[in-house]
């Protein structure tokens, strides 16, 4: 249910849309000339009979009056109880609703949609606003759609700022109180007005904001944070809908019709009943809870995908691109969560728990909670067994007897199934696992805005480069630098961090560089827009590398680029030399000659790109792997 949906709010004759709320609200403008271009939106609502809440509201209002006397403040008053409590301010407006909604996002939506300022902030009773922090944020806000103050929330070690989309889906990490949003972007994204998101509306908003928009962060002055969070806010009418339901609803992009079709009849009827009670007798028309496709057991199922701080990209590739294709078809709902923030009690409501690349200390307790009660799958797409033996760099983490490695092996031993994407990895993990299932590697061409390889736009330069994590092989990057030096009409692409020293000699104006990001959809869109002509895929010859899924080959092919690959497994299995790519030795000269060949022979370059594109779409599409994945799930949970 979006802010354009139908229904009523808590028995009011007030449709659930911002336009209708605007029509029902009364607004009083205060005199004064604001000194800043920020609209401070302050929501006042909840259980007016709660003395502690009124005290918090008085404290917040007092702080606003003292620190923001010459700022523009919009008081969003949720019902008549709070109207008499709300003082007049020097500069701003007061917007009042005739009845309480107990949905802060409804009035915040109103405030955003009706604001005349380029920036908005979000406050509520119990907030501890700091004018100094807001000034610091505004100074750094240029070019961003949302900027927040770092350090306000406790987030896992290793989290970089700003927190990107993939990680944000796992845990709420953007502080609402010390945050500025560009009014135009916030209005475009909008808040979901369903009571499903009464307490999670901000997390949902930031997830959707970070999918397509630019966010930033700044280390600001010390700040204690709000005195009351939305999770514990004393609403006059509290939604009975659980956090898990809200999280899975967000994964369904807040589409109530498809969500109701993807949960079982008991949960669907209960959700419809709760929504009906919330909106008053006969007030809200919820979609028909009958299933459009009644599937046999075990469908539908609820899935929790657990991961560490570095796993969002892996989860997108292995699971979420498939899950999104199944939305509304009656198979499943899902959410993702961080190992550190999950408790054994959190698992009991799920039909299946997926442990993605488990090595966090908390994984053992979570696996204990699953044992004999909840089906579990461990997904691993790297050969940590071989990596810890063959590579000295990783031995302190994955070497025999190391705590993280022992945690991983313990999870593999106890999981119902261990899922892999490579036969070498399947062979090495088999001695530790109850059962190993190998699925076909796959790629979601739609994520890359696939339009085929017949683009008509001609550009004067050729774009060649690399995208991915750090590689110990330097020959490819030495060759790329030489190649660019030889040809003034060649530009270099590097998507990853840091920029290799071998490429530092290339004129910076000819290098398109972007750091690695935990936002797979944004990454896919960005590299697709760049339209690289040639991409390199260097890989060393060892068992750990031979155990990898051929993700670089799949990605390069859907991008309609010509790929050059190390002549090692897994590429020797998937790449047809001189038809769907070039296979080369790992010496600098090998890479250089391959680059020169594709530069001089444009027909070969184009034919490789077209053949690889066609082959990958036919053999490794998401649509082809989905039946395999569903069969695996059905086998595990039955």
C-alpha cells in the first residue's frame, strides 16, 4: 500500500493518500524569515495520556525553540489532543489533522510533499536535535539526495559509510534524527502509508532511497541520539503487525496484493484481519486473500537469508534476483538479516534458514536453534578449505583450526544441505557435509538493462578494463596500461578498489574508476551505462580459483563486451576460445597481444560479444536456474 492507495485511516473518512491528507489538514503559517533552507519536520502524536511521552515532547520542543529560533519548523500535529499542547514558533507552520492516524509516515509524507524548501529533516517527541549537526550536514549535502551523521547508531565493525543498499537491507543503519533528505527525492520515493510499516517506515524509506539515489554521510559532533525509538514509541493505537512481516513486505516492494498471495492462507487471513481492525469496521478494503495459484505443499514458505557484513553481493547473485522473479506467484516471501543482530528466537517463525558463507561466531548458536526444528542450507561459493591451505594471506582466517574456519565447517556438518555452484568446490566440501547440491551458475540480464548487442550509438573511443575484487595477478593490468599508452583512442575502466599501481601511469583523464559498492542493482546499472567494449578476467591457477563460479564470464557476456580470460578453470570449462571469449596465459605479453588483437579486429570483437551474449542468455539465465532452486527448497522443507 503506497501513499497513493485507497482505504481509510483509523476509522476516519480520510483516504490513505497524501493528497487527501493535505485536503483534510488545517495549516497555520507563522511569521518570520528563515535563515536556512531546511524544513525541520517535527511530528507530535501518540498516546497523549502517557506522561513520559508528553515530557519528552516538551523537551524536544524546548530544544527546537532554543537552538532553531531562526530556522523554519513544520509542526505535524497528529490529532486534536496534541493541537492545544503545541506552541507557536517564531518561523514555520503548524499542520493539524482532525483525528489521530498513529502513522507518523502519513504526516511526514504530507510535510515533504508540501514543503517549499530544498531540504527536510525528521524529528519526533524524544528527539535531541542539534543545530550544529544540521549545519555540518548541510555544508556537505551538495550532490546528495540524503546525508546522515555517522556514529549515531551502533552498527557492526567493518561497515563503511555511507551504508549502501545491500547492507541496509540487512539492518537499519541510517539515523532518522540526524539526517537531511533532498525534498524532491524524498517526495519521489515517498513513505509507505500502511500500518504494516508503523514502526519500520523509516527503514523501508531508506532501503528504497538507497536503491536509486545518492546518499552521503559525515562524521559530526558528538550526539546522544533520540530518547525514544519507533520500536518502543507509545502509540495511541499500536499496529499488531510484527517486524518480520514488515521486513518481508519491504522485500515485496510494499505490494500488498502480491504479498498476500505469497504467504500462507493462515497468515494472509490474519494480516487482512489486523488491517481491517486497524482501519475500522469495514473501513479498509484489503485485496482478496484467495490465492491466484494454489500451489501444493510446501508452498508458500518463509525464508530468512542470513549473512555477514560482506555478503550482500553474494546474496543478490545467488538468491534475491531469483526471488524477485517469483514475487506474486505463490512460492515464498523472504528477508535478509545480519548474523550479529539475529537471535535464536528470531528463527522460529521461518520455514527455511539460509546461512550465506557462515563464519561469524553467532552462527553456531543460530545453527543450534535450527537443529531438528528448522530446515537449513549453507551456501558457499568460495573454496575456503583450499584457500586456507594454498594462500598464506588467508591462512590466519581459513587455515585449519582457525576459529572462523571451524565455525564454517561446523555449520556445513550440521546443515541439511550445502549449496555450491562449482563441481570442484562440491568435491572438496563433500567430506564435511550431510548433502551437497550443485546448482547451475546464472546471471540476471535484466539487472543490466539488457537490450542486446545491437546498439546504434558509435563513440570515438574504445573502453577496456576490469571490474571485480583485487587480484594477485598483475600481468593483465601491466598489459592494459601498455595498451592504453599505445592507443590514444582507448579509455581504461576499473571498477573496484583500490586502483592498481600498474594503472597509475595512465592519464587520469582517460581512466573511469569507481570503487566497489555493496549495491548490486546500482553496480549493474552503472557498468551497463558505461558499455565497456573489452573486459579482462585474470585468475591464478590454484584449486581455490578453480572452485569459483564463472560470474565474470556471465557478467561480461550480458554486457555485450568481449572478454579475455585466464586459461585456467573455471573459464576453460565455460569459455569457447575465439567464439565466446579469448583464453590467454597469465603473462603480460599474453594479455597485451589479446588486447591488440581485439583492437585491430573489430569484427572478431563484435562477434565474440554477440556469441557470448546469446550463449549466456540461453544457457545461464535466472529463468533456467529458478526451477532447480525451487526443487532444492521443496526437498529441504518437505
